[in-house]
């Protein structure tokens, strides 16, 4: 999704200033503007962030881990599990327990889904036994972002909204 642009090429509703900064992937953006989720090619952390996550894990759990392969494998597993869970929930007639997030269907339905997914059937059988862990967090990480929603709730846009509604 792209946002409409004015004649200068800037997005509508944004004041342009001359302070430009370069993002990690080489693109420039203006200070105070929100970088839109569609501009990112990957949401995986950089090397410094990976090290910070490893240290925080050691601090919390007391166990030393490395990003590759341990965390990478876990993220890949959760991504596949989240993807299949999303596909199953979107099917017509699927009942989901709202309190737990568990898909509640008959045994024959599950057997058909396991056969349908073939070598990915192991993920379906995991979802049959227990609900998707960390669903809200996985939706934020792997889900698609609405550009308009991301801009509407950014601190920059919130400041503009407050200035408009407050009496001078």
C-alpha cells in the first residue's frame, strides 16, 4: 500500500524539513517522520540487537545461548506455526475458543487437515493439542501492518492531533 503524495513528492499531511537521515538500507527519510512498515524488507534484528537479546536472555534465565542456530530455529518454527494457525482459523466453519485461542474441531477434521498439509502436518498436530503460544506477539511480528493505522498511532501524529484539539 502506498500513501498519496503531493506535487513535491512528499506524503500528504507531512511538513517537510531539510534534515534528512539515512536508514539502515540506504534510503533517506526526514527527521520526525515515521518510517512506514512497508519500507522494511526484514523485521529481524541487526547484530547489536541480537547480542542485546542474548545478554537479556542470559540475565533472565541464566543460560547462555547463541542467536544462530538456537533462536533462529525457534523463530522459524513459530513463524510456520503462526502461518498454519492463521490459515486454519480463516477456513469456513472453524470454531475457536475465545478464552484460550484453541481451535475446537472434531477428530476427523483434524485428520483431514494433517493429511492435507503433508510434511507440514506436524504443525497441524501441534495446534490440535494446544493453542498457538504468544499469538498477539506473533501477530505483531509476522502480521501485515496497515500503513494508515501505523501512521495514525505514531507519536508524531498523536502530537499533531493533540495540538489541533487543544484550545490556544
